[in-house]
């Protein structure tokens, strides 16, 4: 089964569900993905999961407080390599570069 590409919306949902205390498998069910795929993506975007079995820390975002490389406004990055805010991504400049 090939992995579908993650959209920004799905990544945001992943973060919200993780923060709500859902496990990778529960999040996978909601997003129609495998638990493994959710775990890989979560790692990539810096989400720590609440692990019920061992009562680990609650999920939280690690990487925040980035400034957009184009407009210099603060933005929330849903993955580590994302340095351009959503509004700048819609501009022609970004599409052509
Ligand atoms: Zn921007």
C-alpha cells in the first residue's frame, strides 16, 4: 500500500489529535492511515505522543516560533523544512521559484 502524501490540513489534525491524547493508531483511524505512517510523520514534524501504557508526557509540539522566509511574519510550521507561510505559498513568486 503506497503512502499518500500528507497535506498541511492532515498534519495539523495529527498535531491536534496528538495533543488531545490520542494514540498513533487512533489518529491513524481518523486520518485513514496506518499507525506506522502516523508515527513517522509525527517524528518528522516534532510531535511527542502521549503513551498511555507507560504514562508518558502529554503530546506537545517541539518546533515552533519560526518566521516565514518570505514575509518575515511568525508562522506555525507543521514540518521541519517548512519555512514559508501559507499565504506566501499562494503567491506566484513561490510557485515559480
Ligand atoms: Zn510569509
